[in-house]
C-alpha cells in the first residue's frame, strides 16, 4: 500500500475549508497519509492551526505570504512566533517574494527577512514561495543564512542551475502540478536531477491541479499524479518516489517517520 505526503495543501483556503472532510476522505482513499497546510495571512494561519488540532495526520505551517505583506499588522510577527511553540506547527510559511503582483518590493523583502530570522530562532524550516523573483530570492535567503533553519522551495519553478543554488543553501525542492503539464520542460528536467534526499511532492491545493485536472480545483488526492510523473522522469517506480519523499518530509518537519 502506497503512502504519500502532500507537503503543501491550502485546506485553509476559504473555499476549501468548509469541504475539508470530503477532501480528506478522498485523500485517504488515494493513499495520502500526511498533509502540511501552510498559512498565508493571519486568518488562514488560524484555520491551519485549527485543522492541525482536529486531524492528527494534518500539521500546520504558519507565515505571511508576500502577496499579503501589506495586511501584516503590528504584533502579528510576535504572534507568529508564539504559534511556532505548538507541536502541530512544523514550519514557517509560506513566505517569499512575488513580483507578479504589485506589492512593494521593499515591503516584501523586509517581511521575508523578518520571517527567516524568526524561523532560525524557533528552529523550524521555512516554506518558500518564489514567483518571478528567482535571483532576489536566492540572494536574500543566502544573506539571511536560511540553511540554519532549512526549508523548502515550494512548487519550484526555476532551472536546474537555480536548483543547484538552492541545494547549496541547504533547501529541499518540492514539485507540484506543473511537472505534469503537457508543455512542462524545466520542472521535468529538475525532477530528473534533484538528489533523492532533497525531493518533496505537493499539490498547492486548490491551485495548480495536475494534468488531466488542470484548470479545476486541486486537492491532496491528486498528489499521486505528481509522484507518477516524477517517477517517469527519474526511471523509478511511483512506490519508490512515495517512500523517499515521505522520508524526506518526515526528516525536514521533524515528524516521526512511522505512523501511530
Ligand atoms: Ni501555497
């Protein structure tokens, strides 16, 4: 029996949250046995904590996304740090840089640096979002010594060259739905090249549904399609990809490898 670990699913998304029981039941049927739910703003962090408290196989990441950087108020970072004391919080995220939208870059830069420093203090890995900001993200993460906390390049969209820079920083590479798209080239090249001990899989639910569900609502059950595509690119079995990404996620999140 295959066991899959979806390292990034926004079950805390306002549209997804009310349907979470049916989504988790389909995930169970598909062999998805653990899920990490990342926050992106204050309320979504609270919903991630709520889910992690209710379901033992779900844990939370807490953090403020660059697209929501302007909604971060005084006191939010202190609260974020206090949430990190909970056992159910396994990472700080998702955080990062996004140059696709118009949030001022200096605001994003400051928020990212503050949260990487926080992650180093609490000794939890970071979950990094990078959209159209490849050069700056690598530079800022290096300057802030992200390797002291460790972390994930979530839904990695860079080249093999950038992957190597991220590996040098001590980061894991997580691949999602885009690796399955018919026109996918870079993510497939990355899938073939990532060292086994640094590869993770994810859905980014409800976004970026894999082929043949592209354009529809994504959900953790679909992470198997991501694992299958990666298995094909690496010439490995889907069982092998499931097992090695399981082990990697448990190591990174300090989550005991064996289920109760
Ligand atoms: Ni996300």
